[in-house]
C-alpha cells in the first residue's frame, strides 16, 4: 500500500476590520471541510477572522512576473479608469 499525501490548501482570512480576504498561509487537509476547520484552528486562534476561504493549491493560477509589461500595459493606455478624473465626496472612507 502506498502512502498518499493530503492536498495542500491555501488559506485566506477576512479580519473583523477588513474588507477583503488576505492570504495567511497553507495547510494540508483531506477535503475542503477539513481544510476550513484546520484553518480556523491554526489561523484564527484569537478570533481574528470573520470569514475563511480555502482553495486547493493546484487550482490557483498565477501570472508570470516576466509577462508583467505585456499583461499590465493596456491599463496604462486607459486613463479614464484612473480615479484622478472623479471627485470623491467627503465621508467616503473605502474607495
């Protein structure tokens, strides 16, 4: 019988004060349910989070840093997407 290793999961936590999830680390678990429970135990021991996301590492896809120029260059030619043309009203704190 061969020993099979559990898949690696990436863990993202949204803090109580945060608006977005942040990557906090990785762990191994047999399935998604176990990954969430383990992430809770490992990464939110002091009640830091209000939401947990887990993604199996082999499902993540990332851009290659060497492709940055060609990947992000089109955004530079669309100046209307930059917030410099818009007035932000007072009282708007998360924009």
